[in-house]
């Protein structure tokens, strides 16, 4: 693929970014590309022959660091090949593994030129300058999160109809299994005015849907232009006023931080999509307490009830961890029971993975067979629920935001309000816009639909016969 650089025609340098992990990393990767575009870097889709490769890494579960090292081994061969032909490939490791491992990465893999933490990547241009001037490998893993957002370019490369926008970073909750408070640092919320400016720019570049991101997004607290403290609901209300912005989402939320105003916003704002990711992790009070989740199972049930009372067509998704230290069969049954009682439209579930430096990693661990068997049972139940939810969408008319061409000719793919991929024939010209679609068939992981006007025309024709 040809490298595209909207800022400069020359000298075109090829930038390859590989993103692991969460949506915040996807946002960060995009912002790194925005940052490097004025330096002549255009994004390419493979690392071969790239002038710069960034691995934007994730540390949330095991083997992340190992995966990064084996990828670095492969990149080293490409770097050597490029050097043999007289070129130079710069390799940077970014993200949470960079933050956690720091200089260790450079000593284990000397072909790495830069190690940059998630709060320091705005310094990439000067790091590149230092490396190309002949400095040895450079490392930046500080936490100047405020400085980062102030230093990123206002301009964002246009990337389609749906965009992520980070509004909050870091976490103060310290769940005992989680590395985030250590890799991403303390909670920080961007000022509402900055967020609104970024959102308007996105909308002007064709974005119709924005997903507000934060590790603990509903703990958002920014200093509003009216001098008041704005929570996430207030921020969402302000963004919902932007003309041309049709859909808003936010992720990831903590049950403790779902306040009344945010719940009410779900009932009042049509632009706020009726799909909420609300991780519960476990259905056992004992495990929730050992996880330091600061809520019990009944709190979660009550919360779900209030959210459904505010918006009756809302669907929920969640995250689950099985095999947490000390989890008994009874605890696991409680999780299965919670899933049956709540009913989820989708969910992510994981085996507990001990993370260095976190309290739960010091506890005695359950055997992998136990974790594996529990994960299988839970995933079977969640899959059943997801399939049933998709099935329940058949015959409904959804507004779909078309994002790209489908695999079949003439077909486009978009997302329903519930984030399900929806395929429809004849929708290519609709990419970048919302259109009504009648859901004709549900598959376990996607939906097939018919454009409503086309549907109406077909019916009229059938009638004429
Ligand atoms: N082991 C397994 N899963 C984890 N998660 C976070 N830390 C761990 C861990 N140590 C899961 C949680 C979280 C999601 C992003 O990743 O479910 O919500
Ligand atoms: Fe990690 Fe989320 Fe818990 Fe924060 S609230 S420690 S990000 S799981």
C-alpha cells in the first residue's frame, strides 16, 4: 500500500504501527501517526521496508511482554535487511509494556531505538531526532499526562465515520488484579473545552460517531467553561449539542461511578447509544471483595435495574475474570448465576493472569485446568446470550452507521446501535453515513440487513406482480 501523508508530499517515510490491547491504545496509535505526519511519515500496513515501526503494547494479561519480544525478534531481521540495502529502520516500543519494562527492553533487544510510555509519546519527534543524530537508544517513561494532551497536534488525520476520543486516563481504583494504576498512573481528566474542540474537529472531518475513552471513563471530572466541575454526563450533554455528531458512546465504566446524572442521560439523550459496557468481573461477593472492586453483586443488580428503568432498550456488555485466587466452585456458580439474571448482549471473559507488582499475584494460584474449565462454561453461556440477543434483533429496523466496504462486492458494513456489525447490499455509497436497515438475519457475531428504502421498493414490486 502507498504511504499517505496529508501534510507533506515529501520526503515520504513509511510508518508501521502495530497496536495491541484496548481502544485507548488504538487512540494513542492514531495520535502517534498524527504527531509524526508533519515529519513526513505516512502509515503503511506492513512492517517490511518501513522507516519506523512502533509496537504499541498492552500489559493487561500474561505473555504480553513475551509476545512483544518475539515480535521484536522478527523486526530485528527486517531492520538488518533494511540496513544491508543502505536504509535505516527505527524501532520504538510504546504503551504499557514499555512503561512496565523500561530499560529492560533495550537490554534484552538492542535493536530497539526508543522506549516510550503511554504518557510520553508526544516526545517521539524529539526522540527520533536524538536517535537519528546518533544517540544510543532513548527512553521516556514519565507521567506528564497533561503535557501530553497539550503537545499533541490539534489536527487529526481523517479515519472514517467513527472515532475514539480519550477524555480520561489512569485509574485510582486499584483492583487487586490490575496493572493499570501502575502503568497508566493516577486518574487524569482532560478539560471539557479541549475535548469539545477535538470533537468538533472530528465532526468537521466527517466523523459521525465518537466513543469517549477512559480507563475509568465515568470517573471523569473536568473543569467546565462555566467554572463548575463537570462529570461525564455533563460532558456528554455538551457534546450531544454538536451538529453533525449523531452518536455518542463511552467506555470503560466502573459500576461505582455510574451516578444518577449519567443514568438519566441514557434516558434523555437520543445520541447516546443504548449499549453500555459495565464490567462486573465476578458474581461472588467474596471474590469482588478480594478484588477490591468496591461493589457487591446486589449493587450491580440494583444498578442494572436503574439503568434499564432509564432506558428500557439498553443492552449491556461486561468483563469477567475466572479463576481469581481463592475462587471456589460456589463463587464461580455465583458468577454464572449473575450472568443468567442480568443477561448480556456481549462480554469479554478471561482467565485470571497474575500481573507482577499487583496484590493478587502474591496469592496462591488456582490450577490452570480449573481456570480453563470455568472459562469454557462461562463463555458457552455468554455466547448463548449473545446469539439470543442477536436473534431478537431480527425483523427490527436499526439505524446503521456504514463504515467500510464488505467482503462481498456491493456490500457495505456498518454498526448497529448495539455495536453489532451489520452487512447490507447496495450500501457502498452510504459509507460515512447513517441509514435505516431492516435486520433480515442474525448470525452469532453479526447481522445481515436490507436498506429500508430498497426493502420498500422490493415490496412495492412484489405487490405489482
Ligand atoms: N487477569 C485477567 N484479566 C484481567 N483483566 C484485567 N487484569 C486482568 C488480569 N490480571 C481484565 C478485566 C478488565 C479487562 C480490561 O481485562 O476483566 O476489565
Ligand atoms: Fe484496572 Fe479498571 Fe480496576 Fe482501574 S477499575 S484497577 S482500570 S480493572
